[in-house]
C-alpha cells in the first residue's frame, strides 16, 4: 500500500484525463454503482494512486477503498498490481479476491 502522506500535498483539483472505473461484488455495493467515468488529476499515475484518490471522492468510495490490501485490480481486462501505470482511456476494474474451482 502506498503511504497516504505522499498525497497530502497533491492538488486533486487539477484534472485532465478520463478513465472508466468498474466495480464488482461488494466494491460495487459499497460505491453504489457498477461503473463511472472519472477525471483523476495528473498526479494520479498508478492504480494504487487512483484507489487512494477515489477514496477521497465520497463517503461511499472511502468505505469501499478503506483497505486496499484486500482489493484486486485489472487494467484493460488484465490483472495488474496497484503499482501498474494508468493512462487516458484506460478501463480500470476493482474487485475482491476470487476463488475458483
């Protein structure tokens, strides 16, 4: 997990690009929507930074992203780490760990 103090000095108002965020399972339930288009600031360059920024957007987002260590992510339908870079037009999905059989 990235240290939150890094983001204390970031001006989240400077927004320039758009990404589509998808939420699955209990993440969707907590956020209250299955997908949304967001415009994170240029300072948000990774999936982890996006998660931390999303947590600042509403109390519902804060609840969903309270513990990012239990979340998984995908960018453009490929599983990635939270250190993975994001770019304009990306589709970023957040979901809980899955089990299979």
